[in-house]
């Protein structure tokens, strides 16, 4: 019944007269507003969460195809795939974690000789649960990214989350944490800290992603340059991070080299 109510609102006649920004607002209102009453009393079944997210993605795909046909261009788009090749091009998309999991996206930033770190923690519905940024001083980019991973994981375990998916665009760090390569001495202690924090989790996974699926964490890390020394946001993202966040959440897949 909940899915049918969302479908009826998304396919109403008013939807066809909205701009892209209006469509995105309508989608967000329907996906978050309709289930509020029911889910305040009952836990949402896994299949409903999956269908609801597919409905949101399908609605965006329909919008994208309609816009492309009007311009006379081929209607080709990949929304549900995370990393998939089409005509030799890799299309990339941020995805929410599985049901009852949280996802930690981390990144580092270097400006001049000063580094900053940032992480974003989201739940399986794409809701932001915690954001953190820190001014890390004079350290290398690899150390900054490893610090961001450790800090994000530490805050996740401190908040009681025990099923954690960690994603970052540094393949070296992910491979080090997964014990697949030799660990550089500069991050050896940090990697050991990460292993200790991992022992507090019921389930944990470390995955490498391309930077095009890590836009929000990248922008959060850049905020750390202006902090002294760190800050946490537990009631949503900073306003300056809203554009990359909504692109990651409801935007289309993008190719390698794409920039916001």
C-alpha cells in the first residue's frame, strides 16, 4: 500500500509540469513523507526499502530520458549500476549500504603544505547520520586519507553502529586495510588502529570506489582547511555540501573524469 501511494503521487499530472528541481523536490517529499506515519509504528520490510529506492531511481531515469529525447540525443543512462561499462565507458554511481548497515565515505585534501580530512556517515536510506572534518596540519595526502578513515570508523563504532561499509577513493589505503599489499611505514600505526576498531563490528567491509562516487566526502574534507582543529555535524550536512550530496544520492551515473 505504501508503494502504491508513492507511485500515485509520482505519476500524477502535476509531475509532468515541473522543472528538474521541482521533480527532485517532489521525489524527496514522496519518498520521505509518505512512509512517516506507517514507519513510526512498524519496521520497514527489506523488500519495501528496495522497491522504494528503485522507484526513486526509475523516476529519475524517466526524467533523464524525456529530457534527452527532446534534444534529439540517444536516450542512454545508467542509474542503478555502481560501476558498469557501456560502449567502453565506465559509469559510476554512489549507492546506499544494505539494509541495517551504515556507510562511511572518507577523503583527504591537501592545500599548499597543509592537509585536511573529512568523512560522511549515511544509513541505508541515504540519510546523513554524522559528518566530520578536521584540519590535520602538515601531513601527506595518503596520511590525511588514512586519518579520515580512522576517524570516521571511530565515530561510527562510538555511536553503536556495528554493520559498517567503508568506501574511499584511495586504492592503496583500502588494499592496506584489507591486508593485500605491504603497508607503508607512514600509515602503519593508523592501519593498526583501523584493525582494532574493526574488531568492534559485527560485519565490516572496506571497498575502493572512484572519486566520482565520493564527491560529498571530498567537499567535506576541503572544509577542514578552515577549521581549528575539527568539527562534527550531527544534524545534517553543511549547506556548502548539499549539491554534491544530492548528486550522489539522486543524480545519474557519471563517467570517469566527470566534475561537478
